[in-house]
C-alpha cells in the first residue's frame, strides 16, 4: 500500500465514522492568554531562580555525623624477612616449580 492509498483509506474511514456517530467537539479548549502575564510570571513549569547560593537545609550534610574512615590511619604490611609473616615471594612467583625450602 502506498502512502497515498493509506491516506485515502484513513480519510474514508474517518468520514464513515463521522457519518455514523457524528462529529464530537474537542474535549480540550484552547484560550488565548495575554502575552504580558506569561512574560512577566513565566510558565508554571519554569524553574525558579534560587535566592541564595547555599544549598537548602534538606541537602546539607548533617553536622553531628562523624566522617567515615575508609582505611586505617596507618597501613601495616607483612615483613618479607620474617618467616611467620605469611608473605612468601618465592611461593607466589614460582610458577610450575616446587617451592624452595625456607632456611631455618
């Protein structure tokens, strides 16, 4: 079907519908609003300009809440020279070979 055939079909269908049920007035009425009041107040959906640069109370961080610490103040790493430290470079990096015995 071409676009012209579609348009003709829709037009014929609309005419048949209008003859059968009659035309309905639009349910939405459009009235002219004086331009002066729209320009002065702005549309109701327009955002308002903040009067202050400070964030509103509901967006500010609570003052009595302590800061969260994501890490300890000092970080302790295992000592590679100590046997009981659990830090074994030889066993980590010896791919496919048996670990070498540790000196006592």
